[in-house]
C-alpha cells in the first residue's frame, strides 16, 4: 500500500477536483460562437429595437435578439456552423447576410446599415 503524506494529499485532491470539474465548463465555452454588430440607418444613426436573427443553415436553429438603444446586438452561444443573418425593423428594408461562418470560440462582427424602406 502506498502512503501519501497529508501535506501532499490535500493539494492532490484540489488539483484532481479542478481538473475534473473545470473540463466541462471549458468545453461548453469553446463549442460555441457569437455574432455581434451595430445596426444603423442610411445616415449612420443607431437603430434601436431592430430584430436580428441568426439561422443555422444546416440545422435550422434560429436565435433572435433585439438591438439596444445604441443599435448594438449580440447573439451568443451559437453552435459552430454556417448562418444566415437577417435584420429588420418597421420602416426599413430587410437586410440579409448569407453564409456567415462561425468557428469554435469566434466572435464574428456583422454590422448592418439599413437602406430606406418603402
């Protein structure tokens, strides 16, 4: 039987717990990506409350958010893959960005400038 001194046992237990407990969190953080950007009108002014939607072209997963008062939006925890991004708001034409590629841990910026709508 192997004897481990008390001074080595506690650090060994702590390291083991950190290694086992920390691994799932690390995997969850790196298996996804983020799409973010700013929505503006033709003059460059921020457009609040625009609907930004990301659709995974392979799985059909759709995730939507609304832009904040500064026109910023952020769609987080997206599985890696290819996405079509569409942004819309009443009074403006729909804007679509197709084929946005997300890789592990990436933060892809997709800024949108609305043309005037009909």
